[in-house]
């Protein structure tokens, strides 16, 4: 079952299916469970793309005394997509902000 659309990758489909089968998880858990060679950072990146398209719902979960991490849940739109009720070609994820390592410090920009 590969619905992959231009902005979607095969890994996105696998992430959605994993969430449907296992419930809410951290990206690290998905990368360990998927049999494709996907790093945790790659899975986290794709989870945010899916969240920007409203296929996933991110939320903060306390993992230690004062530490939190983002967990992802399958949204209604994500479930509908897996059941062939949503056409991903008609959905465009919002552009994500530049990562900190790719942003010039304000000193360079003249601010």
C-alpha cells in the first residue's frame, strides 16, 4: 500500500502505519522499530512534516524530572489517509522554520 505523493516519502507511510498499530510514540521508538535504515533525526524530521500537514499531533511528554520530549499521535486526518479517505496531493505541509545550524546569527545579518 504505497500512496506516496510528491511531498510524502515511503518513510512517512511507514510512520503512519506504525502509529496506527502501536499508538503514541517517540521518534526514537519508531526508528528502532522500523526495519528501514532511518535514523532518529530523520524520523523526527518526517514526523514534524506530517504534523505540519495535520497527519500527526505532537505533544510534550515528561521523560525525567524537568525534561520533556515530543511524542506523536495519529490524528483523525492521518487515520483517514490510511483508510484512503484523504488525498495527500491536495494537502501541503506548512514550511518549517530553518534549523538553528542553518540560520545566520543576528550579528551577521546586521540586526
